[in-house]
């Protein structure tokens, strides 16, 4: 029967192997994209012998929010790709607190509005010093 130390040692080995494999996967991905001369943004399928290879090379667009909010840049509405939106987020500590301390009607409303489910569990192993 395994004990926790055996499981920690094995997980540590698996994490090291995964890190090496992920690095190699990235290297092979770059080599294949280069070999296929897929040098543009987008997605395209290539026939390579018995394999059909799909290359995806997306670009990630992000906004320099500080610059945008200065108002120094006047972009006509017709050409403005920037859309403002409202995002809702939950303060986990306040949720926990209010689900215990709030009056009954408020707690009932909160439990109707807020779903709570387990996330992906994780274990990080630190080297012993």
C-alpha cells in the first residue's frame, strides 16, 4: 500500500516528465508550423502523407486600457472596435461571510443566485530544504 510520501515522490516525477513533454510538444509544434510554411494568422489543414495536420496560429488582441481611458485617442465610432462591457464578479470571502451572517431572506436569495461547485484540485510539491 502506498503512503503519502510515495505518492508525493511519484507526483513529483510525473510533474517533471510533464514539464519536459510540454516543452518538447511546443518545440515540435513550432517545427511543424515552420516546415509547412504556415506563416500567417489563422487555421489551415495540410495533407502530410497519411496524416491530415491542422495548424492554428491565432493572434491575441488586447487593449492598453490605461492609454484608452486617457481620452487622448479619438477613434470615430464607425471604426472603433472597442466595446465596453459590464462584468459581474463575486467576492468569495464576502459570499462565505454573508451566507452565514445575513438575515434568512438574504441568505435564501444568495443561495438562489450563487452556485458553488468544486474546482479542479491541485497539489504543488515544494522541494525540502
